[in-house]
């Protein structure tokens, strides 16, 4: 499960493992230097802000990564973290949640948008190139599975 926390001007991705322990994330970072979270976030040790205390390991302890920084009225997500060609800017008033990044079948929503644009992606706010939040929310519905 992922949640987002805003601490000052930083967005922290807080990941709680569906597996028995978050230790696998730390092991993977030690082994390969990178780990994929929720099929959308590709983070490295340099984004890691939490640490594993093996003496007091708890299943519920989240692994936390710095994934964005505030720039004016937007949170800027680096293209590297999202495996995009362009940076992503999400307006500060938009609630950050998993479903705006990853569709039901693990599809990277911004990966699809990124393939259609030639510059940074802006969601919400008053940037002249921004996708209005209402239109973005409608777009998200297109990624939802059809009703049974």
C-alpha cells in the first residue's frame, strides 16, 4: 500500500509491503540500487528517507522515499522516478493518491500521457499547459476496468 505525506515542501511516498516485511525493499536497493514501487515509482537509495532497524523489525513499518519537491504551486515529480521523458507537476490542491499514478491493471497513467506530449506534464492549477483537474479525473475513468 502506498500513501503520500507532505512534509514542508517535500512529498514522501510511504510504502507498506503486502509481503510479511518491508525488508525486501532494503535488500533490493542494496542488491540492484533501485526498486519499483506500485509499478510506477522507480526509486533509488538517494530518495530513501527511512531505514531498516533489523533489531526491531516490524511488519507495519513503512519504507519512505522523497518523490517530489514543491516548485511554486506544484509538486514536481522527477521524470527519473516515474520513468518518464518529462517531469510531472501536480498542483498542490490535488489530493495525491495511488489511483492518479497507477490504473487497475498496473498501467502507469503518466507513462501513457508522457508518450503523447513533448514537454513537462502539468495537472491542475493555472499553468497555461496544464490539464485541468476535472478533465484529468475524466481521463482517469478511461483507465478503470469496465463494470461487470
